[in-house]
C-alpha cells in the first residue's frame, strides 16, 4: 500500500484533468466578481455554480453544486462546495445557506493556519447575534472537542420574520501542512456528518479555504462509504472525476487522494462501513 501510494498515485492524478474540458469559468472573472474570490486561480464552473437570488451585490458566489449519485440505491448526496467566506462575502454565504434551504455547514479548516488567513469567522460568538444583510444570525450553542467544534445557529429573516436552525460542524484537527497522520478522527467526523444529514434531501454546505482540497476529501469519503453500503464497487479515481466535473480541481494533491483511500480502507477493515443487508442479495 505504501509503495502504491507514493509511486502510482501521482501518476494517476496527473493523468486526470483538473478542470473538465469545455466547462467555462467566465462569471468569476467579471470585474464586479473578482474581489469575491479568495484565490484568483480557484473559480466555479458557470454551469454548476450557485446563483444567489436576492443579494444586493449580484448573483455570484464562489460555490458549486456537487451531486453524487449512488447507483442502485436511489440515493443522491447533494453538496454545495464553496470557498471559505471572506469578510465581505459572509452575508452572501449566509444568504446562500438560506436560499438553498441548507441545515448543515461542514467546515474543514480553522480561520488561521501557519499565520495565514484561511477563512473569515463568518459567525457570531456564543449568545451573540450579528446581522448579515437581511439575516440575523445568533449562536445558541457552541461545543468543542479535541478534534471538532459544533455550533448551532438561529437564522432569522428580518423581513419575513421566518426563523430556522442551522448546525455548523467544524473539523479542527487537520494539520497546517499535509494530511492527518492517523485517519481515525477524520473517519469518526465523517460518520457524524453522515448521521446528521441522514434522511435529508437538502444540500449540505462543505467548505475549507479554497473549497476544493479538503472539501473534495470529505465528499469522496462519504461517497465511498455509501457505495460500500450499497454493495457497489469503489473506484476512487472515478469519484474524483465526477467531482471535478462539477467543482474544478476537487482533491488538490496526491497526498490528499492517498489519505482518503487509506481512510476508506481503514473504515472498511474496522467495520465502520460495510454492505447493508438490503443490498447484499442481488
């Protein structure tokens, strides 16, 4: 496995396109949208980007719909893969969550890593409220563990007075450089995300800093788990291809790809993911 990871994986990843041929990225480069991108070289496809319906600054946000179908199960896991909000895009981020009826946000970075800003703290502190455009966000719960933080927000439309609850699940144990040495905690976190979204057809928002590397790792991990449970074969590189067809450059490095492959194998060997009884007799 180690030899495979360090020799085959870079070759396989290099053979796979980072951006799907023929997919345009024109909207992100419009003058009015340039400052809404955290990184100049990370843009959403025009065809799959999320459109804001009622933002005063326009319909653009650096986010893509990513839908992952699980054959023979009837399951389609729906995600919105996006960049970590900037200070001036935080209101648009919350508006996207509101308009897309999202109840969960998965955050895979801390706000600062290696002294560099990775994501603006786009939420208020516990028992505090903040206005993001027309939305009033109040933090009503904040629970920290050694590897994760869990927050619950009340989100209220100040115009319509409608109020909803949104949960943020933040994985804080990813090292500043590279990937975790042991996948155990990440596997447990993904399992918690899966249990939290069980039964929901609404998309979950997933972001890291750029919205492609760690974000892609989580989507690949959950997709593989669902395939195992549906008694379907798991071809990780094919999953990366499907992700990149919807969000360019998903899974940034060979190291990330190796890590998630090892995590899938670990979860399977430990019995955390296994074929479900209803799919075993086919």
